């Protein structure tokens, strides 16, 4: 199991739209939102899955940045 946190940045005023998209994704939790930034935690089974999940975050409409903060691998 891999647990990785990110600060996700959105276009101004678009964090609500990104939150709606994140709610549809599996194994993604949001732990805080302030202005156009949010703390997102991904849980993945393998490094390849983490890479795919990170790419999905980066490709969401209105997302301008996906910045890793912490990662733990078991």
C-alpha cells in the first residue's frame, strides 16, 4: 500500500468543480481546502497505480498544479 499526499492547485474559483470530480474517484481523500488549494491523499496498491492516479489528478479540468508533499510505502 502506498499513501501519498499532494497539494492540488486549481484555477481561481474552481476548487468546487475539482472537488466534485475528486468525489467520483476511488481511494482519494480530501483533507482540507483553502482558496484554490487543497490537500489530497491517494492510496494505491502499486507504484504504477500511484503514477496513473497522479496523472489523472493532473489531467482534471481546472487543475493547475499537483505538488507531492509526503509518500509512505509499505
